[in-house]
C-alpha cells in the first residue's frame, strides 16, 4: 500500500511539472525549383530553399514560475533544404543563426536576451505579401545589401547578436512595441569602439482588421561615415476579400540613401492565397533606381502543407544593375539598366 502511495505521489508531481513546463520541436522544410534570368547573362535553373517560408529547425519552451511570471527559451536554426546544410556562419554545420534567446515574461512585458530579429527588420517582413521570401520577396529589408559587420559594404542587420530587448505586454488594447540594444563588444580604447552596436525601436497598433507599425534603428560602423540608419512604416487592412499592404522603408549610410515604396496585397482564392506586390526603389541624387513586380499563389493541401508558385520581374534604370536572387541559388546578374526575372515552383511543409 505504501509503494502504491509513493508511485501515485510521483505521478502527481510529474503531472504538475508537465503542466508548468512546455517544450516543443518545430520547423519548416521549403524547397523549390527556380529559374533566374538577367539581361546580358545566361539563365540559371536549379533548386532553391525558402520560397514561401524560410526552412528552419527550432526548439522552444516555457516554464511557469508562478505569479504570472514565466521563463522561456527559443533556439532556431536556418536550413538550406536543397542541400541539407545548416546556415551556421562560415560552415555548413547547424547553428542557431535565426534566434537564440532566453526570456522572462510577465504582466509588465518580456525581457529577452540573445540573438534575435532586429527591431528595424520586422515590419518589412510582416507587411510584405511574400514575407521577404523567394523571387517575389521585397528588398526593403536589405536596400544597402547584406550586413557586413558595420563596414562600407553592408546594410542594416536582419538578425542581430548580443541583443537585449524589451517587448511591451499584450494587454495594452492593441498597442505593441519593442526596444532593442545590441553590443558590438569592442573595448572603449579602440578607435572603432562602437562598431557593431545597434539601437532599435518599433511601435505599432493592431486592432481588428488594421495593423500598422513604425520602426527605426541605427547600426554603428567602423567609422561615423559607415553608420547605417534604417527606418520603415508598414500598414495593412484586412477587407476579407483582399488584404492591402504598404511598406515605406529607407536606409542611409553616409551620402548614400535609398528609399522603397511597396504596395502589396494578399487575397483568399479557393483553398489558397493569391499574393502580389509592386515596389519602387529610389536612390537619392542618381538614376540608380529600380522597380519590381511579383505575382504568386499558394495552394493549401492542409494547414501544414502548401504548393506555391511565383513570378517576378525587375527593371533597372540606367544607373542600376540589380538582379533577383534567392536562397540557395544566386542571382545571374544584370547589365546596367537591364532586366531580371525569376520564377519558382515549390513545396512548403510545417512540422
């Protein structure tokens, strides 16, 4: 009888622990066949990854600490599903490049530490019909190029390491926001002591069919002339039959300033979703401008599995040579003032 009581007690404690803690494995596998072309170059055909959603593998969990306070963690690694490689920097191994955070969450909001999406990136993701992915994805999050440790060749960060973030609680009547501080971790004695530092702020309001957010950030370079300032505004309104979206974004480094205005929309169509966007990219004081248009459709076999296709076309003015590229298949390039196009057909599966 005593053994039965002990066993019952242990089972009860296990049940309490399970109720207070939650850990889950999640991810996406998204692979597609893509064809890219550019003026003055030959076309390229191959497999790519992340056409509808970025391929990833993640682990996340929370623990109830009592008194409406929770602890949480989130580890998320990007994958190149077309080759089986991870996206760890400098290797093909698995690294949690997308997110690696630990948090305290309560009535006053969330304190989050670690590598995370930068505050100035999120709106360009959320208000793009293609979620920045595939041939149709917006370039509003990488106007000046991929970040390069705060040098003259890089733009604002997409994910940022060594970050400290505070997020407003979800009980503010639709208002949300995030303040973010990241450290480049240089000594005060170094001439470039601020290199790699980042300061970001994002504020928004979401209620019913409306969602809107304003964000800004500064990424410190190896000299004041290489500091990157990023700002953007995102708006959407779900009308049921169609959800129009708008992104206004600007990045500035020294005398170089590029501004984007993108109009987009999603619309339910049959068992799937129609997606479309039209963007104009303006480089201040020059004719290095370009325009991009994209149209796509995702057919949902279930809540977890989708087949999708997208067509995109980019036209440069005489001072620009931008070209469409995707993850896993680099751009073919384009001549100055030339054109670029892309088409993809893929399968995306959540797990």
